C-alpha cells in the first residue's frame, strides 16, 4: 500500500440478482488474503451489460445484499449506484466512491474472472484501470489463461490486474433463479435471510412475474406517473413491462411467465 493510503477497500460491484455464497466467499477470501480492510458491495441499479427488463428491481437486490452481509462487520453495501440515473457504469462508481472516501483510501475492484474478461467493453476502461487495481477472483469453469492474454493485450495497464484464486463454488445467480422458477431448493446456496426474503416477496417465481421484475410496493419503488402509467424509478424498460402487461413479461432466461392477476390487482401496489 502506498504510504499515502491508510485504508484499502475492496469494491465488489454486481447485479446480485440474488447475492449468493459465491459472491460472499470470493469477497471474504480476497479481503483476508490480500489484506484489505473492508469490502463494499455495490449493487448495480442498471447493469450496463444487461437489458434493464432482465434484472429484478434494484431495491430488492440492494436489500438482499444488506441481509447477506449484516453478519460481517467488514462488509458494507453502498447505494451509490441506486441514486444515479442511467446505466450504472463502474467508472462513475469508482469516481464517486473515491471522492467520498478521500485520498487516504485506496480502492481496489474485486471482479470475477468472467466479468473481467469483458472489461474492454466497459465504459472508459482505460481510465478505470489507470486509477484502480483490479483483483480478478477465479470462477469455476473460467480459464485463467485468458487473463494472461488480456494482461498482454492491455499493455502497461495489464499490470493493474491481479489474479486471486478463491474457493471454487459453482454457484450462479442465473441457476438460483432457475431453481426458484422450477420450485427447487436454493437453501445453502444463499444466506438464510436472503432465502427468506426471496420467499417472502415471491421473487423469481414463475407465477409472480411482476413482483420478480419490478413490483416492490412495500419498498416504495413504484410511483404514479401520467395517469394510468406506473413506472419504476430505476428503469424505463420496466415502464414498458407495465405497459405491455404482465402476460407478456419474460425473464432473461427466456421463459414466458404467466401472471395470475393484472398489474392493477396486485395487492398493496401503489399507483
Ligand atoms: P455482473 O452482472 O457480472 O455481476 O456485474 C459485474 C460488475 O461489472 C458490475 O458492477 C457491473 O456494473 C460491472 N460492469 C459490467 C459491464 C460494463 C460495465 C460495468 C461498465 O462500467 O461499462 P454478478 O452479480 O453476476 O456477480 C458479481 C461479481 O461476482 C462478478 O464479478 C462475478 O464475476 C462474481 N461472481 C463470482 N465469483 C466467484 N465465484 C462465483 C461467482 N459468481 C459471481 N461463484
């Protein structure tokens, strides 16, 4: 750590739809193995690489991240991307967090190898790399030799990448969503509190498409706009989902998900 830095904080960005033990173990091992002081999890409001309609409501994902991390005093969750309109670019997050923490704090991005291999598609990735070291945590099924290739392609900036092997947990959020949709157990893949939250709000269930995609009236996510129009403040595409009606909504995995009730009949929904 340079002498000017008194703290090193790992920043783990993600869609976290939902957060699971693969994320938590990777963050914990990177933190303890590399001597980081803390890890801050940053749920994306609108992940730049995913169509907005393919991700669950940001507030649900944010709350699940808080529930998953409450037991670890060195883990925190930042709402920094939730307050920003438009796609949640990592460079904007690092800029904002750097400004908030100040010059004595070094930020290091913790990223799974799969996500990191796409970094050249990220907004201002050269400036991001120039200002921030990146810890590439291993992921089952991802070939680490691809990182060597990427490092070479990045030239001088390649030195900013650091491979860090973590315990291989072949857990993925897409598999968790599939399991819930198919009525299979996700116990021990996510913390119990996250499991309880998913069950309580009917997230990812095939018969609860609207709740999975957007509706979180309990959290105040929906607001009335323009008469009959109902929008989610975190994503304009979600507006079109409401306009289309629940019968036409579908998740990223491509399954059409029938809904039992029209949008206006959802209990507790505010308009
Ligand atoms: P994901 O949707 O892949 O996150 O997004 C990762 C980050 O990349 C987010 O912060 C995005 O905003 C950022 N990004 C992507 C594209 C463009 C730009 C930024 C841009 O600025 O232009 P997931 O929720 O799927 O996973 C979170 C992290 O955890 C990822 O790095 C993923 O690779 C990793 N991960 C695992 N690591 C080890 N073992 C497992 C893992 N499952 C997920 N089982």
